C-alpha cells in the first residue's frame, strides 16, 4: 500500500526516470476499511499467485 507516493511501475518508459511520484500536498487523514476477503476471492487470489510463481520459475 502506497500512501503519499506511487511506488508502482510506470505506464510509459519515458517517465521511468521520474518515478516514484511523491505527493506534494498534505495528507491529513488516512482511513483503512479492511474487510475479510470472501472465500471465493481468497481462493482466486491464491490461484493467481500460484500461477505467477510457477510462471516465474519456468521463465527464471
């Protein structure tokens, strides 16, 4: 989770040298409303990460 800056990858490589994108304003409050993941969402997320791990192992 990024608060106050975007640490994700750039959309266009022309901006790669400008990342990360710091927020220049003032953050007065951050509210996180965390809810338990639904069983199906958790299962799908686990399957997705498993496929990524296998793909990384094959590619690496």
